[in-house]
C-alpha cells in the first residue's frame, strides 16, 4: 500500500468549530493511523498556493486536545478562489498565465499529499470540489474530504453546519448584556445585527436562544429593568418581506408605550434592495473574489437604523453586531459532538478514498454521510415554516410573510 500523507486547511470566515475540527482530525489520525504524516497549510488555499505549511509534530499531536478549548483557527484562514486566476495573480499567489488549480495540484503532489481535508463553508468546499475535479481529471491520485463550517448554516444539502449552534448561543449571550442599553436614555432603539448574507437561520436561532435565556428571569417589574425591556420587538431576515411604513407604525406604538424598541436584523436583510439603491445612485459596490458583495461595506444595520430611528422618533439609536464575537468563540457541547461525528466520518472516508463533504444529507433522510462534491452549494434559504420559528414570531407578536 502506498504511503499516506494528510494535509488540512481552513478557509473563509471564522466559525466556532475550526480549532476543534483541526484538533479532532489530528487526534483521530493519531488514534487509528499514527504512522500517517500530517501537515497543515497556513491560511487556507493561500498557504497551499505558496507552499506555506506547518508540520504536525509529535508535540502538536500530544497537545491537540487543547484546541477544543479555543475559537479561531490554529492554522489560519483566507478567502481564495482557485478558479479566479486574475485575483490570485493580483494577490501575488501565482504568476501571470498560471492556472491556480494546477499550481495547487502540483504543490500537493510535490508535498506527497494523498489526502486533503478542507474545513470551510460553501465557498471553501465548492473550491475543494473544483480542485478535486481537476485532480481526478489530470491523473493526480488524491482524495479530498471537506468538513462543513459556517455560522450561517446555509450549505445545500447539509442539515446542520459546524459552528452555527455555538454562534447562536454566544450571540444571545452578547445581546443579553447589550439589551440593557435600553435603560440608558428615553426612546432608545437598539438594533442587533447578526451574520447571515443569504440565510436568516442564525438571526432566527439567536433570537430563539435569547428568548430561552431571558424568558424565565425574575425582575422588579415596577422598575425599568423588567420583562418588556428584554423583549424582541422585530426580526428581519433575507427571506422575509415587510412594509416599512406598516412596521414603523407598529413599532412606533411600542416605542410610545414602553420607551424603547429592540430589533434583530440579519446582515442580509433587504441587501438586494440596498445594493440596487446604491448602484442606481452611481456608487460602486465592492465584491470579493467569489463575486459576493462585501457585506461589511453595505452596513445593513445602519440602513435599518437610519430609516426606523426617524420613523419611530427615537431620541437615541444604536447598532450592535455580535458577529465577530460569536464566530470567534470556542465550540459548545452540541457542536463538539457534531464535530467529532463528522471528523470520524471524514477520516474513514479519506482512508477509503471517498471524496466529498461530510454532513447530514437532507435529501437522504438526514443521514450522516460523505456528500458528493457536485451537490454542495451555498445560499440555502432558511425555512420560514419551521415550527420553532413560528413560535418565536408568535412570542414576540410580529406578523410576517415570505419575500
């Protein structure tokens, strides 16, 4: 049997699973195949193209259990699309005229890699799919197995991506403190902007966790720190449509009665409308290597603040973003269990020379399996008909409809 050598990389944005997934892969290979050499490419596909690697030494293997305690990525991330040659050239990752897929494939071959694990979201794993197809079509004997991470939980056809449960829980913790700002001044509007470009799952799940976290609190109800101050008054997702004037009327009544209003807003809510509005005015909207709008330049929360603060006659308004706080957290117990199950399957699949992305396949009854790369897509929409989401909206008393 040919000598095996394993490489791993993490890419895209952070999620509360990367450190644990890396640690889990190191531990699993050490347990069942300690003779296999392990390396990691630093900063994702950038490190692969540049040959920037970390050797997983005996000392790292012995201390890999520590990685489950932390967030971030112990091997670094970047956003690189191997089929976007112009961007790779511009960033100095490949020479003019080079095919980044070939550069990556040749680097893997030169390093003697037989198994590559990619840990990332839809962009990371669709790029892995491009690489796997190139390898297979050009005579490289290499297995690619991805692990699905994204706080947005928007990978088709995967039921639950790594890190999303933790991000919702940590986002709720973040806002439990921020919500106390409602007592700082009369007629205050607080907007909690949550990550989620195309999918509102994280915003909805964070709202649900926040309600569960606060609904049984005891307060001195006659004072301002009371049940109503901890309420959510509106949730806005990319999948939802709403009438701005009608919502303003509803929220103005709440503001007049209580003196504060709290909104949960997905960073992708109304995104298309905002981008259209800006481009129509002649503004150039920046996009990344994957063609996605650079969402931090759009600032959806500020758009909601600008419109609703005026319509609600707010004396004070603020936007608070839990995204970077939540996505950098260490994995919680639920995600740790999910990571372990997916890591175990990823290693088994890699050793059996089965390429794909591990996940619970929604098209096959939610069974955990290694899903074929061509079926992996991004931008999965949140199902507004989910029973638990209906319960959240009933709890806060907000009417809603699909976009």
